[in-house]
C-alpha cells in the first residue's frame, strides 16, 4: 500500500494538501472530512460539554474524541494537551485555542500539558520572522504571560527549551520511526527546520503517555483544521512508539477568519488579526476596517438584511462574546437588517476593548513568572 493511500491523501490539487504553516482560510469542511477521514462532531456531544465553543457548534470535527468524552463523564484521568509555537504575538485566534484548553483543564482529573514551543517557533520559521532562539524566547515570554492570564497556572505549562531529558530522548527516538517519504507524503516537503519542529510537536502530543509522566491515558488536543497533518502523523507514530498506549484524540474548531476576506488570523499578517496586546486605538482601527456581511447602502441593508455568516465582526462575537443568548439575538437582528454595520462595529469595538484591557492588566502581572519559566531561572 502506497504512502498516499495510507494517509488518505489525494494530492492532485492545492485544497487536498493542507499547509499547517500557510495563511489561507479553509472553508470546505465536507470536502476535508471526505478527503482526510475526519468525523463530524455530533450535536449531542455539544449538549454534554458546557462551553461557548460547543454551545455555538464551533467545534466541527474530531478524531476519536469519544474515548476522552467517556473519561470526562466518568471523572477518570485524561491528558489535556496543546501548544503554541513562539513565532509571534498572540491574537484572538490563539485565545480560542487557550480557552478550549482551559475548559478541559476545568474537568475533573485532567492532566494538563500546555507547551510553549520556543524551539519550534525558531526552527520552523524563516530568519526574517524569527531570527534567533533568543527572539523566539522573547515571543515565548509574551505568549506565556497571556496564557497564564487566560486561566492557566504555572504547573499547567512547560517550555520546550526547558523540557526534561526524558522528553528529549523521546523526541529523538521518534526520528527513527518516520522517513523522508512519510514526511513528504503528509506535508509536501522535507525542510529540515520543519522536520525538527515536527519531531518536537510529536513529542509534545505523545510524551504525556510515557511512564515518566502519566502513563498510558487517552489524550485530547484542540486544533484548527489546517493543523490536521500533525494529527495524522501523531496518530501513526503513536502506533509505533506507544504500543501499549492510546492513539491521541483531536477536536477541530472552525477557523476564526482574519479581518480580511479569505485570510485566517495570522501573526505574520498584522492587518488580519487583533493581537492580545493591541492598543485601544489599534482595536478600533482594525474592526472599523474589517470585512462585513452588510449591503452597500444602509437602505439596502434595512430592507434586505445582512449576512452574519460571512461577517468578520460577527465572527469575533461568535468566538468571544460570553452570553450565547444575547449573541444569537444580536446576530438575528443583524440578519434582519435591524442592526447596521456601523452599530455592529461600534458594539464589537467596545466589547473587545473592554475585554482586552482587563486581560492586558492581568497579563502584565504574570510577566515575571513567564520570564522565569522561559529562561529557567
């Protein structure tokens, strides 16, 4: 059986090879499910998980999440794992990632592994973006400060460059279980920096099941659909490296689109994203310029309504506004034309400014802890 068939790949078109480092937004969920073997996230599971991302059906797919859901419901241990490459500042898209991690952390007997991936951030990005490991560590301090402010504590997180010898021994052992052909079949390249980063990512996802850590347990990692190549590789390596362990489980949330049409929020494209440390003025300017679902004139919008499903301003509210009932009322009014774009933008600016002002004050208080964890002193 050829590698392309093993990994469920049909590599004839750009859509069918997902680039986890790319900036394009993925929209055709059904096509991706069919091409890569993802399972749609059942509606009844959303009703069992009490968090806004589930209430609003923002989680769209999974790989083997049922095993973790059973552990949550029976209050048995499971591994809660995610991470962020330290290659830039955090934005609202990252916040959704961390919010999901914090939700699983709140469940009984969660064993938490949040990785601040400073080495990954350096070796997998070009020098014009991350010129040195020290620059990646500078990003790491900021990233970790924000994560701590969003509900993590010191014991929930680790920094790649400060990880234990057992972690690194495992990461290097994985290099004997993947070939250049396997890597190219999944990612379409054999760039050495990204290969090195991927070995660390695989260790991040899998090492919690080593005896030196938790031992074999089901694990959950929340990712965007663009990160599925990593999930496929991690599950294959688990079969080889953890013969007595569990295949890692993944849930996939909808892309939080960038402020510009057709782009996801990206740290490398400042105008597409609202960063967690943006000023009040920057927040207002970016939301004012965001792509909306409105009509060319106020008269047309009042008569015909607007489309909240393509509106980037509405999308910010879908991911971050805390009250689901009030959110749906607002989206319905926008759809009917009762709310115009100017009013919707003003409301969202006020909400995001208030949310991030409080967050930034808390993140500043976490700075010293983050510096100590990143630099190991």
